[in-house]
C-alpha cells in the first residue's frame, strides 16, 4: 500500500491544504465493512466527509477531485474527534445534504467510542446527543429514499425499531435487490450482467445478514467477517 499527498484549496479561506492518504486496491487490503456503512482496516479508514482547515480553523467537507475520492484511505490519525464534529455541525448545519454528511461523521465518531474499545458501552452523557442525531438522520434519509435503503434499515435497527425493520425486509424483494445492484454498478461505470443463480445467492446472503442483525446489540457490527 503506497502513500500519496492530496493537495487542494480550503473552500473557506482559499489556503492550500495537503493530506496524506493511502492508495490501494481492494484485493490487496485487509478491510472490514460495518453495518453502519463504515469501512476500515489496519490503521486506516475510508475518508470521512468533515475536515478542519489548519490555516483558518474553519470546517469543510472534503472536496471531490481527481486526487481525493472514495477509493482513497486516510490514516486513523487524520480523523476529527467527536468534540470537533459537534463544532463542525454548528458551523455547517444547513438542514440538507451538507448537514447530513457531517451528521453521518458524527454517528461514526459516536460508534468509534465503542468500535475501538475506548468504552465498553457509550457514556450516558453522550446517549442523548447520539439518539437525537440518529433521529435526524432517519428523517432525512427516509425522505431521500423511496425504496429500500440499508442505511435507513440500520438507523431503525440502532434505534430499536424492530417492527419497522421487519416491514422494510418484507419489501426488499429479489427484484429490488437486483435493481439496486444494477444502479450501483452503473454509477461506477461498470457494465452489470444479470446472473440468476449468482444474484439469487447474493440476495439470500443479504437478507440473511439483515435478519440476523435484528438479534444483535444496538451498535454497529462487522458484516464481512
């Protein structure tokens, strides 16, 4: 895994920012997919949205450039702590997509408290903010997704809404599963060839994983181990 430097301008003050990231191939990486949508590996994570400019101290969302994109990973040391995520939310809250991305990073930061062993369970002082954030995300992403959404399912699960999770699973048919895969491949510019046996097996695995999730504790869990 090689390291590179991404260079871009702060959208707040215009000063140049440099970020070290890892360039990698999925086939060569030891990685984990988490039920909350987070991905990490040995000492790295996929880029979070929210960053702080070292020059002006303002928060911004990572720009999409040819040097910084979803297939790059940053060292763990590049992550903002939860306290700064809350400061970023105060600055960037707009009630829309910008705020949603900051709030997703806040959710990941809350989960990291338990994910990486800093706490066995979340501290009571954090629970109210955590639940309020999940409720905001649930309302936003429910409005954004007319069909099945794994994120909406996970938010309901984290909030303990088992009946709603089962309702969503009942509507998650093979046809919906294949349609979502086709659209995901299309967004990546990859031709998708339907294979009945393969897609049926993948669908059964996906449904089984989601059904199993209902019996797990109300925190994120690793889905690919």
